[in-house]
């Protein structure tokens, strides 16, 4: 093992059921902090990079880059097959041969996708050749499959986060440098390849499995493809849902409504940064804890309580300050964004805890098909409600649809979880949700009363957070102390 890799003996004691449950929890908490900091760092670096590139490139250049990035992200999503997720889920440690087969599968599929894009895009000219070069990063990214799978399985998110931040820094430095030297969009395309080489190289060098050659074993692939494809389909469906919603909003409500929703969704990302960290860590952490003999009901009950409290903090910060934060940040012309935010925040408060904890549990127990059905239900309810209400409600209908979709996915995932474990979902999430609602309403009223400027923003934020803190301490004091204890330990480890 080299660098920051984590061996199976360290985490699992070499045998199923002998793991140190406390150590797994500490690694999970540390992973949430690592991924959360990674999300913030990558977004900040991306913003700075875009500001610099915007001064060097034209809007049409940015369109070319966006087209290439879209194909690259889609190619990466299509090429995984969920094999790494299947190896992460199961009790047995992956063998080197299985990791080599996972690498071989992903290399083969990603290379085929890249060659297909090249064959179609290059003859088209224009943005095609640039996009074709950018898609060549997908097979390079596939080289990180063995190291990334083992790091995820063993909750080595510190290594993953450092590699992802490092490759983001390298991408921005190379892209800005090449564009400044006159390479134009080709400089950004070349930087995409350098980014992929950096990430794959760091994970291979510092991961626990080192370099390996790809292999092809159909028998091994068949054992993982059923779960893997359902796992992958959930990710693809989520991306399709987002794009489908944008198209539906533009078609029914017009481009102005889409612009309002786009800005509102950017603000909702402040809550999603936390949930994305929880989603990423929940699946492998739940797999290891169940493998170590942790009682599923106790695990889910505790996870729901802690996730609900953490989500509530971000929700009240956004929903409680919405009347002030929008005009302060973006000016008075974006008033239609304000009524979307409380609905969107409520949707995340309802769906966030059960989706992070419940989906991790369902994946860990092999129920990827149920997750896929829940994601599909959410997409149908969200888009259908938004389209139906856009006429009478305007852009606020998108937030109402998001809330309806959040309720649908929460009920669906919760029902699937309770079929296996009689966990008190409402009992663990209702109190934080009610306190968050009261705190958000109080913050909103303060912002309205003070005129929606910077003083209103500060006062509404303090009011909402204070009420929420007092409420959860009174109703869920033990969970709050446990959450702070885990965060303290995680930050100390970082």
C-alpha cells in the first residue's frame, strides 16, 4: 500500500464481521467532511477558472466547451456499468482479477464511446473536433477504476477528494495558460486530457492496488452486471430528469422561466452540496457497517436522525433568508426566484434524509431496482406537477413540483426500506423538519420586515439559525451532541 490508501485489514480486520464499528463511523464522518470540502473547493476553483477564461474566450467558445463537457460527462456515465458499485457493495473483498476485469470493461466501453464520438463529430467540423478531443479523456478516467473502487469500499474519501481537487487545479492552470498563449478552445480541450491523466495517475500512485493491466472475463462480469446496470441507470435517469425538466420548462413557460429556475437551482445547490457528500459516503459506509454486524434498524434510525438535523441547518439558511438573499446577491430583477426557494428547500428537507440513508441501505442490500423505480417516480411527479402548474403559478410551479417529487421519492424509498427493516422514519425526521419550518418562517418574516437589504439578510440568518438550534437541542439533544462529536473527530482527522 502506498500513500493515503486504506487496507482492508485496517478497516475490516481481514474478516467479515470483525470490523471496528466505531472506526468505520469515524471514517464515514471523515469522508463526509472530505467530500463536502472537495465539493466546495471544486466549485470555487471552477468559478475562478470560468471568470479567467471568460476574459479570454467568447460566448460561442464557451458553447463549444459546454458541448464537449456534456459529451464527456455522458460518456463517463455510460461507460461504468456499475461494476465498481457492485464490488463496493458485496461482503467479499474484490480480488485483483476482479478489479482488472472491472478496468477492462470500463476501458472497452469508454474507448468504444470515444471512437464513436470521434467518427461522428470530426467530419462535422465546428465544435465537433474539439468535443472529440475532450471525449478522449473518458478512457483515461477509466484507468482510475481499481484504485477508486477500493478507496470507496474502504471509505478512503480523503484520497479521492485530494485527487479530485488536484486535477481541478491542474485543469484550470493548464487551460488558462494555453488559452492565454493563443490556443483558444483547443487549450481547454487539451487541459481536459491533462486533468484526466493527473487524477488517474494520483489515484494509481497513492491507492492501495497500484497499476494493473485490464482483463476480460465474461463470467466475472455477468456476476456484477445486474446490480451494476440498475445502479448506473439511476444515475443516468437523474441526469435525464434534470435535462427533461429544463426542456419542459422552456417549452411551456418560456426561456425566462427557465432562467429563473436555473438561478434558483444554483442557490439550492448550497443544500445539495451537503446531500451530495452524504449520498456519496452513505452507500459504502452502510455496506461496511452491515458487514461488520451492525444492527440495521439501529443504523438506519441513527442515520436518519443525524442526516435530518444536518440537512435542516442548510435548509433554514436558505429558506429563512430567501426574501433577502436573492435581491442582495442578484438584484431586484430576480424576484420570481424567491417563492421557488422555500418549496425547493422543503423538498430537500423531506427527501434528503431518507434518500441519503435509505438509498445507501437499499444499494448495500442489493435493491438497486427499487432505487431506480423511486428515481423514475420522482422524475414523473416533479416534471408533471411543474408543467401542469406553470400556467397559473409561474416559475414557482417548478418548486412546487420539486416538493411533490421529493414527497414521492421519500415515500417510495421509505416504503422499500420498511419492507426490510421496521425503522421509525417519520419519528426520526418529523421533529427536525417542523423546527426547520418554524425557523425558516421566522427568518422570512424578519427579512420582509427589515426591507430585504444586507441588514435584513444578516438578521434573518441569525434568527433562523438561532431558532433552529434551540429547537433541535430541545427535541433532539442527543443526536445534536453525537453529530458534533463526529464532526469534531472528522475535522481533527482532516
